[in-house]
């Protein structure tokens, strides 16, 4: 027998809906909320009064309606109500940021791991605690105003016990902590904090330095068995390739098109091409210059990138065929370059054929800051989903 909703569940649900509308539309009147949610005027008045008393939302002034009678009083989220910490842990570095309830980044701290050092779980915890306190101090934010911490991590991290890190950070920082695969966290940011989210059925693909994908169906991220649905980077595309992947397989897409491999090939070209490598350790490539060289027909660069993008385009075409999304949202520095983006898109189109549209969209999320996904994760689970009620 399914347990019914109690009055507290209904209250949280209605508050959550109000907060999401304010998040998406920025300014809304009480009447607009009543019309959108199908709630009575008195019900909306009660919810708004609570949220104003708690300083979660504020009245911002009047909007002329053009009709006789009282103008609308507009409401918006109080972006200084509270903050979240977002932590992204990669193989080579961690990124920590602080954001407000609108998902706006206030400050970012990045730490590169020392070469050849394997960090223990305890060392990672101490590092995050120290830098979190420093970040809050530098921005004059009291810990009591921090809603929680979100952690985004790459799919395969053999040396890190994420559950242990999550639990101890919660204890040490006295905060609620949630953790998720970094690509899924970025997909949440795409859904919750960009104006591009026009569908509940799409694929979110991240490229750089690794490769990952989130599957969104009916507005929900599909986890799959063992939480590994969407691992496009670990699909096998060429068993004859002389590559090995961190997942233990041969011929994985990620190992064939990884930025680490690209950097190795660029280095082989000699001194003239070294400026293309911005940071070898973090696998950061100057894609603007790469874009220009491909545009100009530089054969050495085309020989490095075109086969890789061909593998990638085939994989994208296959997932489009398998999942039939409304569109594919791509995230990463390479996609911000028009020639590269056009090359990939045209190849996807050619593999799909005339009867299937690729519908590839470029994400407006900052490709240099993966921690925005971690912040969105914390905001979704610790603020919006619970109607702003602190646990």
C-alpha cells in the first residue's frame, strides 16, 4: 500500500514549486504564481508570507498591469539569503567555489595536486576543510549562512573513497553534504540555471579532459544499475587501437580522443606547436589557436584532430539513435570554437543521414569551471527540493 502525502509534504512541495518558478523567471507576482500552480489566492499568500518572513524571497516593487486597479507586487529570490560550496575533484586538481541561491559564482579556488603524489582520503579532507574555511573567510560569509556542500567527482577514482570524504566533510564543516558524478551534476546546472533548458528529454555530453554523458528523460537523470548509465567515454569503438583506458578496457572512446593523447601528439610536432599547450598537467589546450589552424588547413593539426572528432561524431550519432533525445547539449572548451563545432556537427549529420536531425546545442555553462555543477547539485537537493527548509 502506497503511503499518502501528509500536510508537511504538501507544504514542502508547494514551497519548492514557488522557489523553482522564482529561480527560472526571476520576478513573479502572487497572481502569476497562483495561476501557474493552480493554488488559491489565500494558499499563495500564506506561502509567500512564510518565505518573506524567512527572508528567502523579497518584494521588489510594482509592475504596471495596464488595467484599472492595483498594480502587481513583484517577488524575487533573495540571493544573499544563503550560499553553497561546490567542490569538483578530478585526477589532477580540485576546484572549490562559493555560489548564492541563484547559482551565481562569487569566488573560485583551484588547487593543482602535486606531481607524483597520491593523496590519501584524509589528506583530501584536510585540504578541502582548510580551503573551504579560507574561501568563506575571504568573502565575509558566516558558516551559518551556508546551506551545504556539493561534491562532483569523475566516474572512476580508485584512490578516493567518496562516501568517507562526504561523511567526514559533513562532520568537520558542520554542513549537509551531497555527492554525485560530475557530469550528472553539470547536467543539473544546465537544467536549473540556464535559460536554454527547453526540454525534459535530452543528453548532456561533457568533453575534456575526460568524456562523459548524462541521460535526461522526463526531467530526471537516469542513473542505471551501479549508477553508471551514460558512460559514453567507455563505449568500445576500436579494439585494434593501441590504447588502454582507466576503466581497464581497450579501445574505449575516451582513451582514443583524450586531451592527454592530443597533447602527446602535439608535442611530437616540435617547438612551433608547443604554444598550443597551455597547461600540460591539467590537459588544457588553446582551442582558439587549434580552430584557426584547422581553418587554415594546417595538415599536421588536422591529422591529429580530424580522426578523433570522427570517432566522437560516430559515438554521438549512435547515442542519438539509441535514445532519441530532443537535443544533445555539449559542454567543453572545444565546442566554443566555430570551426571545430561545425566539423563535429556536420559529421554527426552525415552519419545520421537525411531522415534524422542531430539537434546539437552548445551549453552556456563555463567550460573552465566544473564546480558549477557541484554547486547546482547542492542547491537542488538542499534548497529547492526541500522548499528552502533547513534540515
